C-alpha cells in the first residue's frame, strides 16, 4: 500500500516518518510513502513542527493520506503524566470482595473529565497529557467507548498507551508470561478497535517520544515485532539523540536491551507507586494513580514533567480532596517533597523539617539520636538523616540515589538504610559517612518498600525475590534467597520479624503464603504443604499485607492481611484463625496489649480482638477530616492508616488529620491534640516522650506529660 503526507494546502511534506508497526520509511519529495501492511495500522510520526488529529489509518486501505498542520509546541515543554486511571462503569455498588478484584471501582468518567477540565488551573503551562496504561479497568467495550468520550473533552492533546487491564476483555484469569511474570491473559482487539495503535512515536521540541505496549510484549504476542520497530524508529534519528519511553510497567532488560541507545527517561505505571530511580543514565519514573490511593499508600497524585531542551525536571502534586485543611499547612506535596506544617498544640516540644518528605516510615531512636529516612519524588534522590533527640537539631544528612521509604536501623556504630532501588548502605553512626554499600540486584525492577530489621549485628531485609542477611559492620552478604518467588509484582510492605532463630515474613500475591526461615542460614523452616493440600489453600487465603508481630504468651505470630488479621503458630506457621474486618488494604502491624490484639482498620478506626479466637472485643470508628485518602484504591479521605502505640494503659493513635488521639484499653476516647502535620507512620518512644514524622517531612517530639495534662484539662 502507499500514501501521501501533505500540509493543509495540499503541498507535499518530505522526510516525514511513516510506519506499519515494523518498518519505518520517510516520505519522498512528493510526500509519498510505500509500506507493506504488517500490523492493523499505518501511523505517521507527528513532529515538533507538524501535527494532525488523524495520525493513523487502518492498513486495509490501499491509499492513505495524512494532512498535517503546523504545531505550536515550545520549549520548555511541559506535560502532565497520569497513569492507571482504571476507568470503570459500575452498574451498582460492588461488594468488598467483588469478582473483579480487590476494590469497588476505578475512576469514573466524570472524575476524568473534571480533572482534565482543571488542567489549566493545575498545570497552566502544560502542552500535553501522557497516560501510561490501564486506561480502563476491565477492558470492556463500553468502558473504552466512555473513555474516548472523556478524553475528547481534554483541553490538551492526550497521548495514551495500553496496560494489562486494557487487554482483559472482561476476563481476569492469570498467566505466567515468557519472563516468568504473573499477569493476566491479554487480547488487544478491543483496544485497537476503540483507541488505535499500541506502539508509535512522536516528537516534542528536541525530544523524541516512543510509546510501546508492555503487556503484549511481556506475553510474547508481538515482542519481536515491537523490538524490530523500536530499532527502526530510532534509526531515523541521529545516534545518541535524546528520547523518552512510555511503557505501562517499569521497563526492564527485556525491552531496554533492544534499544540502540538508552532513553534519557522512562515513564511508567502498573505498580501504583511513586518511585524515581536512575539506572544506566536513564531516569525511571514510576508514577502513582491519580483518582484513588496507590498500592504503596501514596495519595492520589499527578506529575508535571518539564523538558527544557537539556534535562527533565518534575513537580509531583497531590490531588487534594479537602482543599488546604487549615491545621495542616501545605499538603499539596505530601509524601513527595518537604513542606511546612501548620500550628501545633503545646504538647509538641519541637519540630524539625527533614530534607525530604515522609510517608509511612517511622523513625529509629538510638540513645540521644533520632535516625530518619526521607524521600524526594521529583528526582532520583533520598536522604538518611540524624537529629538530636533532645532538641531536634540536625546532626548530619547523607544524600543517596533514590528515596529512603523505610526507617534506618542501628547496629553498634553503623546505621543501615535501604533505598527504594534496592541499594543498601552502611553509614557511620556519628558522621553519616557511607562505609559500605550493597548494590541492588536489579535497580530497574526492585521496588524496595521493605524496612530492614537488625538482630545480633545482622541486618535482614528484602522482598520475596531477593531476601538477604547482611553483616552490619562490613556489608558482607551472609545469605540470600532469590527462590521464594521469581518476581514481586505488587509492592510488599513487610519487614522481617525475628523471633529467636526464626525469620518471619508475609507476602502476596507471590508466594501465596507466609514464610518462616532459619535466620542464620536462610533455610525454610515452615512447611507450606503441597499445592493441592488443605494447608496450602488456608495459607493462600491469608493475603498478608504488612509486618507481623509476635505474641510470646500465646506463641503466636499475628499478621495483618487483606481485610483480616491472621494468627499462625510460631513453630509451624500453621494458621490458627483468621478474623475478617473492614479496611481491605490495612498494612499496620497489630499491637499486642494486655486487653488483646489492637488492630488498625485503615479507613475505619481501631479494633480490639481476642488473641485466642480473633473475635472482636470492641470496635471504634474514628471520625475526622483527612486531606486525602491513603488506603489503596480508596477515594475517601480518612485519618486512620498509622498503627497506634501504648503509653502505659493508654492507646495513642496518630492520624492523617494531624490529630493524635488517646484511647483507653476499653476503647473510650480520652481526647486528642493537634500536631499540625498529617501522620501516616507509627510514633516511636524517645525517653518518656513520643517522636514521629509527618508526610510533609516534619519530625516532631511530643511530650507525653503535656499530652496527658492536655487531656485532663479538656476532660
């Protein structure tokens, strides 16, 4: 087949790239091109100077004409990065454990159109929107039809690529991909029918943009075809020219190894996280969801990305449900960058702002020093910081190559911390100087939200596909388990629990059971049963979400799970009971108290359950106005996500509304104080007081005596 590319006056345009999805040719002096039909589409590359509303045609036509008109793009070029919109059309409210997964709904058409309409206010300098897949939730025809209608209202050009949900066609069965990756089966037919080409390129000023279909590439449906097209498309550029990649999942070697040279940046989604790392000279940006909270408990957000002709910079911002809540100060950048909190009650002795933001990571108190990890989500950077416990004065701050999303641990004179990339560092306790580093096994694919644990000078950390024991003094890796799962395809938040010689962690969805290892050798201790056994089925149903705790009196391991709390036998790992409760994604560690197990029901409140049976002893629903949701897939802001602490016989519960609430062990509210920052992490003891870190990076010390006095004064 053949075709022509002209301007609006009919004059031929030469040198314009046109592709059949495998080969790329340039138009001749007459604007003519000729291509063999290979994929269902013929696509013209929109340049920095010329664009068109009709940039692809069906390959069934014998002659194709593309009419281009002048493009008004300028430097600096800013675009808005969205991902995983998961637009759904629920006919009625779905049950908590619906057939279509672990959440009620994705975004709704009105939410998308409202957001797009707000872009002139939210991003007044943006020139385009890039959406990196999982556009719709179930891959249904009616979803695609509604989605295209929603995008048609955008005040800016929108460029999209597919994700795995876009290829579901209403089916949610799982398959193992060619790279041993757990995902769903895929059929691109509906995407191609309603949206169009699944891989293509276009230009912005001085920058080439390549869009690929990760899911079909991963499944092996067309990876060789996409690889061939990638090479052919880049061959039209000067070698080494800057380009960026749009890919649904965080790209790995299976695609990047086929690029003649690496992109300067890659933008992705799929994980529902905020993660920015640099690997091999490429900045890899994995962005959170915009219309509900992410799987890493990041609030709904979007990124403004700016290309100035030389480098890329970003500005990540929350989508605030409650606009500028007065007690909390600036929450527009919560969990992404440091900010100044609001006014606090007198119980707050001091407040210091870290160099990065906080999230769900608490702090570590060791003697007279507080150690914290912080995150910058606009670039590949994080910090490990030390503060004077008495005054909050910074002692040292060490920058590292990506966010530190967990609390450091202290072993003797060493402070050990992990980056989200999987890099691990041992720092001098007194100076913050890096003494050793253990590099990530795969900085492209490690999503390290797992906090380290230290015991007897050994640091234990990692996820289900790279779990390690590291000597704290030297950084020597003593053992490593990479066989527990071939990959981790959801962010795991479990910290290793050490009970004497036993290491316990829980994972989901792979492996589908908690693990018990000999902490000295890494060898498995717990038996998970055969795949078709009753034991394996019982373990599989647990869906562990966070860090376990140990009840010595009952010799039980208590684990937070999806919509439930589970108790398993410490010696064998066999489940004793599983207690259902609301809250779905509730990662907080249960608290063993004299009155029972205190469970944080995220998005609801707190609940005391019986250690022997899991039966509810009391339940308290917490009311409050949080600025944004953090429970995964939730759109409703709620204060409760952080686990409580005990002060004597009182429960102290930090909240996203900036309130620290105090309850009795019977569940009666004694009162609260306002600390002026959203709290998503547990409070730690420092002497007789408490210390915590807010999502804005505020570290604050709360006087326990003043807290109790304030409660008495308000009684």
